[in-house]
C-alpha cells in the first residue's frame, strides 16, 4: 500500500492487490482440494440408504426444505469453494442422466479422494493414481455387466419395474405409501413409452400438486390437470366429446395501440360507446360457435358481458390459462393455438373425450381434468399433501422413480442393491490388481477399497457394526461366489438382495462409477489454486 497524489494535490491510496492474493501450488494444492471435497462428502453421506437421515435446509427467504435427495441438498447449499462446486455438478450430472444415485455418486467420489490422499502421502504421483483409477473403473464396469440380469419389459418385466421403483422410493419421505407411488410411476412411464423403440418421452408426464388432502390421495390422471375452473358458476361441470378452442386473444373490445383520450359529456354518448363495445362480443362468440367448438380455453380474461354471453350461448369457457399449460394441452389434444378469432376453424380444434371440474375435498379449490385426449399418452401425476414442503419432496421422489423406470425401459438390465454390486466389483478389482506389475496396482487397490465405502455407509446408517458386517459379507461373497449378497438395511433376515427384490439399473450404476472416477481424476490434476480474495478471509 502506498500514498500518492493526483494532479490537483488530492491524496489517494494505491493498494497492491497482488500482495494480498494467496496461491497454493503442487502437492499442497492437491491436498487442499481433497480436504474441501471430503468436507462436503462427510456432510452428505449420512443421507445414503433407506435408513439415511434427512436434511433441513433454509433459504434466504426463510423457506424450509426437508429432503435426503443428494442433488437437492447440494443444489440448495451455497458453495463457495470451487472443488465443492465440482461435486455439486457431479451430483447434477447423475440426476440429469440417470435420475437416481445422486448421493451414492458423491459418497463414492469422496471415498476415492480419501484413498488418493493416502497414496499421495506415500509419494505416488497424482497422475499414476488417476491411471490406476481408470483401469480399475473399466474392470468394475465389466464386472457389473457380468453380474447383471436382463428383464423383458413387455413380458413379466412389470413386476421388476415395480420392485425397482420400490427400491428407489424406500429411502424417500414417501416410503409410508411407496407401493402406491411406485405403481403410479410405472403406469405413467408405460403410458407414454414406445416399447418397440425403447423410448420414453418424459415431457408427456406432468408432475403437479395441490395443498390439501393426504399423500395417499395422489392420483394418476390420463390427461391434463388444470388448476382452473369454468369462468361462470352456472356453466356445466362436465363436457363430453369436447372440441377445444385454444385462444391467445381476449374476449374484450379491441383497444387502439396509440394513446387516446375520449370526452363523454352526455348520456347519449356513453350509451353509444357501450353499445359499440358490446357489439364485438356476439361476433367473437359467433366465430367460435361456427368453428364447431364446444369448449374455450383462453390465455386472457373475459369481460363480464362476454362471460355472460358465453353462458347464454352454452359455450363453457376457462380463462387465464398459462402459456405453458396451453402448449401442453395443444400437445395432448392435437389442437392449434389460435391468436385471432378470425383464424378459428374446425381443423384447429383439439379433441378430448371428457373435460370435468373436480372439487378437492371439502375445500373450495377446484381443478379441471382433461381426459381421453387425442394424444392419449399424455398423463399427469397429481400429488396431494398437507403442506407445500411435503408436496415438493413427493414430486422429487416421484421424478427419481420415473427416471429409474424409464432407464429400465431403455436398457432392461439390472443389478442388485444393498451394496452387493459394489462389493462384487471391489473383489474383482482387487483380484485384477494382483496381476498388474506397474505402480498402477496401488491405485487399483485404493479403488477397490473405495468401492466398499457404499456398503459400509449403508451399514453405518442402518445402525449396524459396519466393519464387522462388511467383513462377513465380503467373506461370504468370496466363499460362495454369490454377487447378490449385500447389507440388510431393513433387517429382513437375509443378505441376499435377490431374495429381498432390491434392484438397481445397470446403466445407473455404471454411470455412477464413470462420473465419480472422472471428477476425481479432474481434482487430482489440479495442482495450482489461486485465491484472489484477501489472505485474512
């Protein structure tokens, strides 16, 4: 810091910021990165498994979120460390590509980093550790393919889809009614799936919710749910064989686009103006009726005169329908969104077998069910719950189940859960490491040890003696050659996850291994960290 003067003699201070910056290089930088990542992992690992603990997060606005979904926890935390943000991106990638396993992938990455720290202390170069991890990952992925089993989604596969959805939902807040939720998720995916092409368009599944009722009141609607009601209380509450006009033009008198000023100084002028405005409404309604529509959904509002005329002309209508909802209805009913009344025609109308207004319990809230749509594959999962927090968590849980079922439709191969797949891969990697003559064998052994972090954490979160249980399960797998033995988290009396019907998707587990390995390699190769903030911070 130095003092200097400008051309007018006014003093000002020059701060040499470079002296305030701190820089960490080499092995110290790598270890600092490992410490930052492990701090995040240790916070998250208690949420893994069906007995995992929930986290309560409060945002700056005071809104509370209770969840044990890894991606949600990390996304809502305000991470300042860049390495911690890498783990957030890791979890988000797993969530976007697979939909589940977001906590497990972060726990696995943390275990790999912990093992890497031990190898660094022994003097092994980070690049050699990364190479060993690469080779071990390929061995583990290959082992997963060997122990996987294929299912036929078209045949008896529905039962496996249900059980896999059970496994996904068993660790969520909805586990008290996870069987019904799993059935809803499976039926929703199969409703929109093209089994011949093995393709699922999740955009056709809408997740919506409304406060009130119980979680058990959650339903699957084969169509669209709108949080709206008919614009006039005396309009019919159900429209059969609906021909729907989707409008983005309001039932209002047209207004000039430029500024204007009208002076009304007599009753005759006012009556003439009112009459001129009201002449527009019969013409609008006539154009709608001539098109053959018997139901109108409008993005904008109605004037009272227009609303009354719609009722008199037996033309049910709904106003203030959102733009996104209009697009979804257009997709489901094969309708065209019409911007002007003059463009309405029969070819642009949507078709639905039934549109009905439904009251939600004893409350005054009402919703519209648009069912039997022309595109019958569009479905809506309508979640009920006592408060917003419960509904949001239920929607997140159902999203995970939908993604898992979708993955099974795409690739019908499964492995068994409870940490059994990780133990089998750990044994395979350790055996392969004995055959490697180079220094990469140390990285492969570390990878094998890190794989056991998943079943170890499951045992810890279930209240068992983790080291003792892991030793027994590993010894039993080696002795019997059964790769389905895992941690009995729910105390059902057997270690065989096949008997317990605890399934996971093969592509999800393989993606978990690859993503964790890739991020760990990235962190190991960062050997220069420059922090531009003040050293005192």
